[in-house]
C-alpha cells in the first residue's frame, strides 16, 4: 500500500466521521482581521494527526505540519520550482554524483540551538538508517555518504548520476536529533511555528516562532483539528468556526463555486492520480493486450463526472503525468473510450465473453472508487465481460497485496498516488519492486536511469518522453484521470496554496486588508 509520495495511498484519507470542532475556533477570522486581537485560524481535515515525526509520517495530512515546523535543504515554491531553504546554494560535480550544499547563516532550532552541518548529516543518516521506516528512502537511496565538510557545508556522495537530487530531498526535514525521543511532546524544528499543544489524532495548536530565520509569519496561532462529518464541516466553514477545510469531498465542491464568502484553492498542476493495479505476472493481465484492452474500456468522461464531480482532468494516454505537466510527452497512444477496440484486444488475450474479472475495493470508504467500479462494470457488460465488485475491510489490504510480489489473477485493485510533478519521484512508482502490479521491464529501468542522470533539462525532457512511451505501451497499471485536491478557505484569508499532490501550505497565510 503506497502512502504519500512513496508507498501505499489507502491511508491518505478517511471519511469525515469524528469529533466535532464546532465552537473551538469560532470567531477566529473576525479576531484576526480587525482590532488588536491576535491573528489566528482553525484548520480542519477529515483526519487527525497521530504523531509528529516528519520522517515516519503515517498519513498524508501530517504533511501540513512540514513547512510550519521544519525545513529541508530545499523546498518547492508555489510556482513549482525547487529553491533553497536551509541551503542558500549548492553545486554538483560533472558526473552528477557529488552534491555540495552551503547552509544559511543564523538559523537556530526552536530550542535556541544553532543549526550546523552536523545536524543535517545526523538527520539524513536517520532517514537512511535501515530501522527508520520512512517513505523518503526511495528518493534518497542513491546516497552512499553524507559528510559535514565544515560547520556550514554538507557534501553528498551518490552511487548513480542524479540530476534531480535537489527535488528528491525536499521532504527530508532537518531535526534536532538529540531531541528525537521527545518529538511528540516537544518537537524541535527550525520552522516559522512551534507546537503549543498536541492531542494525538485530535488537534495540534501552533504558535509563531519569533526566532524564525525567515520572514515572520503573519498569523500568531494555527489550530489544526480533526473535522466533524462532512455536513458539519461545511457548516463550520460557512459560520467561521473553521477557516480552512482541506481536501473538500468532491461532491461538496460545487456548492462553493461562485460563493463570495469562500475561496477554493486548487493546485496549478494536479499530481494526485487514481491507480488501478493489476497483477502483470498472472493471467489475464500478464498479457499486455489485456491491459491495453482495459485501458480502452474505461469511460474516463463518465468517471470524472460521476465519481470525481469534475474535480480533475482526463488521462486519455493513461499517464501518471497530466497533460499540463511540463515533463509530459513521448510517442503516446490515446486510450480514449473504445469498446470495440477493447473487445478485440481482450479476445486476443483470451478474455472472451463470459469471462469474470474482480474489482477488489474497500468497504465504507472512497465512494469514488465504487462509482468508478460501477461505470467500468457497465462498460464491460456491453462486451460480454462480467466485473464482480467486492468491497473489503481496509485492514485486509496489506496482507493481500503488500509487499509487492503477491499474485492476484483477474483482479483490478483501486488505489491512488499523491506525488510531486517531478517524474523522478512520481514515475518511480513503476520501478521494479515498488508497484503492487509486479511489473518489471528492463527497458523502462534503463530509460528511467538515463533520464534521472541527464543534467540538461531539454535532453532530460526528451528522455522522460521515452520513459512515458514505454509506460504508455505496456500499461502496467490504469490511470483514468488526474484528481484535484481542493481546499476551501474563508475568502478573507490569503496566502494559502496547495501543491500538486494535495499538500496544504499555510506558512504564508494572512488576513487580507
């Protein structure tokens, strides 16, 4: 099961089902936008935050804390560019294997300790340690050594050319490793906020860090709470009890369109995508023609409209990268809905009328999956193929499909990925041993390595096109659409933005006027 950015994504969201936050943040917008009262906001989401270690992160929603409490050597800007964060500059060797980062001067942790290169080394060693369970390992596994050259200089040695290395370390956050054992009680970071109080799986209250090295944040307090059920959460947003509602259910987005009291915040380049996985090592999907047939059998327009309430973009080339992604390209087949073509390819692969396939979904969650299954079921029925829809307890997912390598013949497994727009850290899901689809393709692996190691951006774009061409031809999994994670805020609040994968940024939030 792939969590955010690296391993399963089923843990990404639960339904709005838990304790009400009504009354806990009431009037915060008014107090922040006028008079002498401190500026504060209440932020709600379907999930609670169970723990505060940024390396371990168990759920996607924990990432809202990352830019508020911690910093990495690099960061992603609102425009999608990779910029310096704790590092003010960096250099790379001609072979793309030695990267040297120079740290900003004057950075301190929230306990007053000065940041040094040794802290960066200790943090990276922690992320790389075999006993540390972190999703970032797949992005930093090329590191063979990390060394403090002096107090403000860190050098990385890699075992393979990696031109995308600054993008790969964005989510590796530098911590005071001496305080790691107290991280859930008193997390020590370098970010613009510190933790005032934390109730696991319920709420986190942050207060401004007056010693932050960057621009002082406008807000004094940010309270992050687990939301009530959907209707109450929407009501809370309208009443002012909630100032920010992350990941609004797709079916609720339309009611906010054109509402002057509410602003909808969307990523410019969505990079969250449903991934329907098949076992490419067992029949019938060990035959590429069966996988291609399934790609043609998907009514993407109906799925986007009915399952995702138009919150996203079609993926007619079955590509994890959206068509507006700057790295999108290649010699790509259009798999737009064509049941005649699907029937022809299925028959060639031995999937004939009367065949039964199984949709292995999750009970009680992800209604968009069940709607997608019903649309696919109706389409397959037209060409004589039965799709049996099974919805199972989410607790059985890991045992059945994880780790990658387990067999599940004639079965389609819905999942979703939330990834950066950078192909090195989104298309890496297709690498051997990572996707539960069990796909292994030497040509893809060689093309991927060539793209990652190419320092020239124009040449790298061409090479990423070659990678996408292989994926498009081989159809290791199904990507019906790119989905958009929508955040709703009170219209008086500005500076809120969302990354392509849905990560919410509040570090520059402020009241307008």
